[in-house]
C-alpha cells in the first residue's frame, strides 16, 4: 500500500498529539469490532496492543509499527473488484496506505486513500472493517503495518485513473484475481461481498 503526501493543514508528522483524534477513533473502532476470521481476531489483539503506545502508533515514524488503512473497492454491481499493480513491489494489491495528520477517523483515512489511488469520486465506504492484518514492511528501514481494511463501493459508470503509485489498475471478477497477487489480498473478497449482501444500504460517504 503506497505512501501519500500530507495535504491540508500543516502539522509536524512526528508530533504524536497530531494523531490523538485518529488514535482515539481507531482504538474505539477496534475495541467494538467483531473479527471476521481467526487470523483477523489475532491481528486485532496485536493492533490494540500497538495502540497502547499512544497516538504515535498512527504515524509512519513509529518504527515498531503503525496503523494503516486499506480498502477493497467493488464496482456498483458487486461483481468486480479494483486492484492496483504496485510500483514498488510488483504485485496486485488492494488500495490503501498510511494515515495522515489530516485524517480524523480511520474510515476517513481509508476513503481518502481509495479516492486518491483510484481517481474515482463519490466512493462509499462501509464503516465496519472487513479485516485486520499485520505484516512486515520496509518503512523506516523495517517496520510493520497494522492494516485495518474496509469495503468500498464505486458509483455506476466509475472510470479509474492510475496514480503515480501504480503501474496499472484493473477490475477483476472475485474468482479470477490476477497474479502475482499480494499475500492476504484474496482473503478480503469474501468479507467484502458479505458486507455488501448483509447491509447494502449502510454504505455511506
């Protein structure tokens, strides 16, 4: 999941208090979340432990690990998913990335990332996570992403635009995902589709 530039009001990214509202939101969100799998339950507990470090856990400057937000974008019919062929590691992956000082909630961070990386306006996001995953990354010379993942619905007729972080964007049927595929991207399909079936009208900006 790619990095993004800080936009909006200026704030020093190493100031932990910059992330205090986002930290409080992420903590409350995960404390109240019902995991979608055994692996997600374990990742949730590890993520809550990380959040015990305080607001700095939301910043990419926190080398032991930091919270990120990603999304599986579905088309308006729910029959295709949008993936990114990532420039840095050459695999297809869901959209997402680092939290920024301008983000007040984790849902807002995920929606911002999805919008920036897809180039699609008027995306709608389900505020209930579909997965949490912890994995090693190269940030700060070696760190971990504690990635909270959401389902996003694109509007009818949406046309994607490739960002600088991607070699390519593509729509794929859920049972025909491309290769090479990033680890644990495929696991997002089932809970994303379940979220859409369970509560299709809940998806909201």
